[in-house]
C-alpha cells in the first residue's frame, strides 16, 4: 500500500491518460516537436549526434517531455545464403503519471499535485528546487533544469485538457501510436490490440504499466511494447518507494528511542 | 538471499544509458548536512546529560558544538536548493509522506531549542529555561539524527532504498560516534567520560550496522565496496575503529590521545556519510542495479503464479 496523500480525485472528470502503442510508432518525432512547441520547452543540448540509431535526444528530462527511442535489432536470416535483416523498435516515452506517484508523495512543498484529470503536475511558482522528486521517480523522468533550479516534466498538457483539447503529442501523432482518452477506455482498447497482435504471431507484444495492481498502482500513461521493458530503457518492475515508508519511519523511531536510552545509560548507567 | 548466489546479470539496456536520474544533490551540502545534523543532535544529548550530572565544561562544549553544527547544516540545506529564496515553501505543508517535509518541521523545532540552550549557557540568562530547552533539544535531536536515514532511503536510488531497514541504525550510531568524539576532543578528560562512552558505543553500532548493510546480499551493495564510495567507507572504518580503540584505552589518561582519537571517530562518521552518498549516486548510473533485482522479483512472482509450467522462458 502506498501512503499517497493526494490519491485519485473521487469526484469530477474521469481519469485521463495516454496509451502509447509502440507497434504503430514510425519514429517521426512529431510528438517531441509538438510537445516542445506547445509547452515552450527549451532546447536541451547543443546539436550533437549520439550515434545511437536515429535517437539524438537520449532520454526524458527537464527539457524533454516526450522521447522517441530507436532500437535496432538483428533479424537472423532463415536461409543460410541470405543476409541477416534489421528491425527497428520505436517508442515514444513520457511521464507515467503513476497512480501512486513517488514524486508527488515526497515533494516537501506541495508543488507537485494531482489534477482533476488524475495527472501529476508541478506548480512552477511553488517548486523550490529541492530535487527530492528527481531521486524518488522510479522511471527517471522528472529532472532539474540546472540554470533555472526548478524541476520540470510532462504535464499531459494541463492547459489543453482544461479546454477540452487532447495533449499536443497525441494531436500531432500521425499513426495514432499515442492515444489520449479516459483511462478505462484506453485499457480496454489496449487489451484488444494486444490480443490482435498475439493472434498475428507478435509474441513479444506486452502491455507495460497497464496493471492497476503493479508496484505503482498502474500508470496513467501506459504502453504496448514489443520487447522487454529494459530494452527501451524502462524499469521492468518499478515500485513506488513510499510503499516502504511506514516501515522506514518505524525503524527510525526505534533508532531514535535507542539513542535516547543509550544517552541516559552513558551518564547514569552502572555508576554514581 | 545469499550474497554468494550467482546472478544472471545479462540484459539488454538502452545503449547502456541509466534508467534513473542521478540525485541533483551535492555531496558537500547533503552528505555534509547529514553529518553535521547528526553531530548536532547527539551533542544535544550530551549537553542535556551534562547539565544534569554536574559537568559544566562538557555541557558548554556540547551545546556550542550543537549550535555550530546545526547552523552549518541549515546553511548547507538552503544552499542545495535550486531556488534558495523559496526555502520557506518547505513550511507551507506538513506531509508525513515526505521525509523532507517532516525533516523541515523537525529542524524548525530542534534548531531554536538547541540555539536557546546554547545561548543561555553562554550568557547565563534564564538558566532554568535554558536547561529545559536543552532537554527539549535532546529529545528533538533523536529525530534529527535518524530521520535523515529515511530521507535517503525513501527514494528510487537502489543503494539507499535497499538499505532502508538498517540505515536508521547506521546513522544513529554514526551521529553518536561523531558527537562523542568531538566532545571528547574538546572537553577536559575528567568530565568527558560520558562523551568517550558515547563515542565508543556509537562507533560500535555504526561499524556493526554498516557491515550488516554491506552484506545484505542486495546487488546494490556492490556500490558500497567499489570506486570512490568503497575508498571513503574503508577509510571511514579505519578512522572509526582506530579512534574508538584510542579513546577506550587512552582517553581517560591523556588529553592529547582524547583529542586525536575523538577527532578520528568524528572523521570516520563524516566519511561514512560521504561514502553512502557516493554509493547511492553510483547505483543510479549503472542500469543493472535497477534491472537485475527487478527482473528477479518479476521472475519469482511469475514462477509462483504458474508453478505447474516447467518449461523455460524462450531463449531469445
């Protein structure tokens, strides 16, 4: 059990989310561009090539709220005389908007909060740049903008949602790899898509972050992947760190009490 | 889980890139804060004991140490913020789910008590209130010395989170060792008996609990033995054990032995905090500390869910 204080809103709009179906991603990066444009996210690096396929963005961060991963895999030729083939896995990663969000739990100022859409957003006028959320996130999503001091991440386009629009990345996606909507509906859609892919013989297809009983209580932004999560740079079985927090506080209380008893003993124990 | 068990560390990462973000915290600020906070907290315990057992010189040095250390640690904490001018935002909410929020409130109780107690002792103004503040600082200090373990453990940083069961005891021992060591170094030997006992007792707890942490069998404990963290922690043990032996054998007879040994125990405590800090950082850089234990957990769960299936997972 998490000890998330600000859980899902009990009333109001149904929880919104992303379903990113990576089997449909063509690696166009329109989502990255649309996100940067809409949210005025600054450039994160000087122009440089990583040599890692078509990915020169590398990871999510304070200045990258959508990141398209490119994985090149060898496909061994079935005919010994033929050459091996290559296949690409492409996936647009994003903040998971966890049900039990560690960043939100540990934020000491209340800058991170749960919106009426069930998403997790940083209030930039409150954040004091303590950096605790950065170390708490099990996905390595949120980060500090060094020159600014505060932390930044995907807001699921909070401003657009309020106006009844879909987030910029989903709007820009030309293949419906990024789907936005009510989470329950997206989950049903994802289950049907998974079944379809399995029937077609795509054995590696799996849903990631869809299960409401996983270590973070399910992701508000979940994925259909075609290989192991770690291949995409995702943790295979993330757990919200605050799940163990009650046990930690008990241990600390025990240690604190022990210190006080110890201090009394060294003054008055066994001698006048 | 046996530490010697062979692990399957083979997995495909994303170009070897880290999964987690590195802590934004600076070692000098945060490891320094944790050391100074522990030193202040346990010094307040010594100060309170000394004020009620007729040891004025020990009381004076312990209370001044507490005030100096807690002042330095608050400066370090504020300095580490991305927006230091927004420090007071820490006090706009009280969240038990955030150890940093809890810590801010603990410090805002402890700091004034430690300060009042030290100022009263120095100036002689309001002695009864000063002593009451001293007792209050000792009690609040027990929280200052131990909550920092929860602060580090309540993260996704593998080395810190994996240590969450022992870390409060490591830090409690380390805080006691540092305060005892500093007080033994600064006080006349005739009054410093409790300081020596605190230093030796703290050093024993710190060392035993550190060894327990290092041998828990978690993959992340590798980071406590390797690189910069490994060096810092080995140095820490040498300083702590050497200083504790010196205090136990010669602290009663010689002010010089007391001073050198006490400083050595305190240095061991500081090195421990920096070592644990660096080890945590290292565990966020290599994705294997995230992937391998999580895969093991996942596979154990799948094995438990489907015990009848005996076939191996596909080799690809």
